[in-house]
């Protein structure tokens, strides 16, 4: 994909305050996961690296640390009590603030890399009536802490209570290490499928208008936009953790699932392709697919490029002219069908 001419003049450092009202695009078509057949060993190795480094490994490390040092004992959690529930709520708030601030402060407060690798050439909205308080950041913070964290905490508390009382199937890492590792590394893949299945329906007109429009007010996304959702959407979004109520799991599986569900949105909604620490050190942030979803609404309903669920259902858009034409044709066909049905009735 050819980069915008204006995108070549990306601002950095001292020029960061000058708004660049254009879009940054990758200079090549993005590649999805390898095809299942024919098998390509090199492609699989590349995909595994993309899948694990750095974010999956980071989320696993955070999950282990939180489980060991910042979670009450199973004995304590056998009985529902406000003291340990409040502790988990406060811990989740603190964890989210720490993690998201590590992205938001350098990219949006200090503007350390200006618009370099930023998809949308504007900063977060202010004095915009589409947001609560007419401020995008305040709107995002409200929905995150008034809805996302309480619902995340509720799912977590119930899951720990059920593990502690033996109400859901438990499996030991010591006794079944291969199975436990397989479940651990399958969780982000499961999340991709689950996200598509709950995301596509909330784009239906009624649900979009009353529920999903809260999230999609963020066309120009930032790290705090990731969990900025209506409470109904948070309920279905976090419901993926219920798989551990059915499939034999270890508590670390459920913790990783909830940490990934809660922290990954800030990474995938930074609005930047890469976080540039130094000229020679860059960290991959958001895939272009999800930005295109926020930009055009009618494509890329899945959770990024880890598992290309959208390709299975014909809703994948890599930003190429061919993909854009296909998306527009699909949308127009649906609108014409709806119009025809409306006239016939």
C-alpha cells in the first residue's frame, strides 16, 4: 500500500503540537496468519513469533505475577467477603492505570513520537458532544472505571469463588503440564473467535445504536478507548472467561484470560502501529486491521491479525483497493436488500 504523500512528513518531537490532518498507512499490504494448507514451516515459525513476542509473553508474565503476589489465597476466597473483593477491585484499577499510562503518557501527553506511525492525524477529541463531558479522554475513563473494572472484577470474583469451592473443573500443571500449556497458549486464539462472535451481532442496527455506539464514538482511538464500552457490551465481552467454568483449567488460565481481556485493548487501541522507544527500538502496538474497523465499521470484526476469523466469514479488509471495493460492495448490497424488503412490505 502506498503511503500517503503527506504521511512522509510525519512530525516528531517539537513538532508534535501541530496537528497533521491526514492518515498514516503501512507501505505494504499486511499479511495475515499462514494458511492451514499447504503447510509452510517458515510461515508457521514467523506466525508463532508474531503471536508470542512481545505481547502474549508480557500478558502471561503479568498474569503469573498478579496470581502469585496480588491475589488472595483460595482458602480466603472460599467465602464471599467484601474485604477481598474490594482488594481485587482496587488491584484491577491500579493495574489498569499503571499499564495504560505506560502507553498513554508518552504517546498522548508527552507526544514523544509526534504523529510518527499514528494512523489518524489528530489527537484525542475535546469539546466534542459525541463524548460524555465533551471530552474523549474523560469519556473513556468514565466507561472504563464505572463499568469495565466492576464487571471484570465481578467475573473474576465469581471464578475464584467457584475454583476455591470446587464448583468448576480444576487441572494441575504438575500432573498435566502439556495440556495446561496448550490451554494457556490457546486462550488468545479462543478470544479472537469469541470476540468475533460477540462483536458481529452488536453491529446490528438496534444493538449498535443502544450499545456499541459508545465504543465506536472513538473513531480516532487512544489507549483508554479500548475498554470504553456500554455495560451490556462489557458483560458479553468478558463472558469469554466462562469457558473455564466448563473446560478443565488451572486458576492461572482464568487469570491470563482476564488479564489479556483487560489489558490487550489498550495496546490494540493506541492508534499507533509502533511505539518508538529509540530509533533502533520499536515495539509493535496496534495492527492496522482494527484501526480500519474503527474507521469504516463494516470490516475486521475479529481481534486482529493473530487468527484471521474475518477471512472465514468474508469480512476481512487489509486496506488494499480490492478489499475496500469488496467491503463497499457488501455494504451496498445489504442496503439495497433492506430497501427492497422495506418497499415490498
